[in-house]
C-alpha cells in the first residue's frame, strides 16, 4: 500500500469510534472501510436490501444536503438494467471527485434514514454530478430503495 494510502487509511480508522452504532448513522455518502483481518469494524451499518452489514467511515464525506435529486426508476435497454440516478451539488461533486482521485479504488455507501441504501463506485475519469445506483440489485429491491428515496426531501 502506498504511503499516502496508508496515512489516509489510518486517518479513517482514527475517525471511527468503537462505540458507534447504526442509530448514529446520519444521511450522506460514506467511504467503505475494509479493516485488516484482526481489526474489527468500528462502525457497521445495515443495508436496506438483504439486511447485510457493511463497514463504513464514522462520518459521511458528503452530507445529505449535498444530494440534489433522485430520479424515478429507469431502464437501460442496451444493458438491460434498471437504475436510479442520484444528483450531487457542485460541492458534493467536487468532494467525491477529490476523494476518488486520492483513493481511486474506493467504494462508497449512500445512507438515508439510518440505513445504507446502496454501495457504489464512481468513475474518476468523468465529471461526477450524479451517480447511478441499483444496477446490481433486483427490480423488487430497487423498488424498496425507491420507496425510501421518494420520501427524502432533496435540496
């Protein structure tokens, strides 16, 4: 691991707190954390789909007020996938782009209303003003995600 990645990883670990619980999960975009084998996850959150646990940073890198919209469920006939687009403010876009450039292999978790809605990666070669979610889940699960998103008030 390059020295800069090791420093960032240590900062993320320090950022986490062992007493963190899912009840403390605030809405926003988090960096996914992969603890070393003998180090337990210090901030677990549950996903809305399949009730799976994921390990995330304690605080979001992008707050929920930087999320600008969620589209309805759309279908891409070329790839035969259903999806939802989530929009970002200019500052949210800059933060995500900077994070991806610093940590190119990062995965992110979108959390709303105390649960992780989805996990995603972003392409650092494009300007990120929105990101697509749901292409890796069933239409039924995507509908459950959409049900949560339609109740969120976006800026």
